[in-house]
C-alpha cells in the first residue's frame, strides 16, 4: 500500500471514530482530507500491449517524433505523450489486448 493512501485511510478512520461519519467534518478537517487525498489521485497507470511498448521505445530513443507516435498509437498527440511519460516512469502494466490488425 502506498504511504499516501495509508495516511488518508488512517485520517478517515480517525474522523469516523470522532463523528461516526465523514459527512460531519468541519471545514478545516475536510480541507485537510482533500490535501491528503491529492497524491492518491495522481497514481496513473497506462495499460500497454507489446506493440505500443515497442513504438514508445522507438519514440524515447529518438527514432520517431511525437506526430508519428500518435499516428502509430492511433490517438492524439497529448494522449500519446502521456502514455510515453507513464512508460518512462515505469507506471504501466503490460496487457494482452491486441490491436485490430493483430487479431
């Protein structure tokens, strides 16, 4: 379990012990809970198949440009860049889904 998530869950349990529910929090407690929850929302992962990983590796090595990356992944430039950055950070899962021409 991520450290940020554990802090958030511990805080929620503390509030529930105090009030019985999180809906009775005051404004200060609510804003602190939202502050704790922000890093938990940033845990983004990309589901990539082997073809997409190969294309992203070519982009990261400099063989192709962003436009080509987006074309090969059949998506927009921003989404392709996001997939490439998530792959570079190691935040991806290798899946077995195939593109339509691979079936």
